[in-house]
């Protein structure tokens, strides 16, 4: 077991963390959602056992952080930050997906969200049609995404992309 920890724990933790970081940044900027989403989820799960081995291998330095109380403030800050992101979704039923203003924009008729894209309702419909979306009266970004079997965020990206 010690040979596994010595040879594999830290390199696997580093490699999988790098993959998770790159895919996470890509997802944050809505780049390559289809390519990165599943990879990010699965390889983040695969990261957990090497992380546990890394923690076991480096238990003495970690215990020193605990003794000096140098671990508690960063861990507390991390939990507060995580809670700030998780709380709205959990308080709204925990169903996942977008919350708050994003949900309002996705459900609103295109005529209502056109000003957010600095265009008229007709201009927004034309831009979406030019990108291959079948736009009808009263459609929302969510409905168009469902019809195209795409993410509503893909529509945001399509509208933000240069023609």
C-alpha cells in the first residue's frame, strides 16, 4: 500500500486536478459544453481516491496545519463560498439547473429578452434563425433549446458569437 501511495497518489492527484481545472474553466466560459461536461463530472469523481491516498500520504503535514489552526479559516471560507452557491438551488426545491435571474431570462419571451442582447425582438429572432433555430412567436430561450436538443446556454453562446 505504501508503494501505491508513494508512486501514484500525488501524480494522479495532480493530473486529475489539472484535467478538472481545465474542464471546469471551459464549462465556466460555456466552451465545449458537450465535450467537457461529462468528462468533468466523471474525472472529478475519479479524483477522489487518489486525493484520499494523497491525504493519507501527507497526513503529518496536514496534522501540523490542524495543530496550528492554519486549516480552519480556509476550510470555513471554502464552506461559506460553497454554501452561497448551493443555497439558492436548495432553497428553491433542490431541482438543479439555473436559478433566479437566469431562470427568468430563459423562460421569458424573446421579445422581452432582446434588449439584454442589445437588439430588437425582430433582430433577435433573425439572429437565432440565421443560426439554425426555428423561432416562433412567444418562444423563449428555454423552448428553443428544448426543440434543438441543446442547452439554453448554447443559445447564449450562439447569440454572443460573431456572425
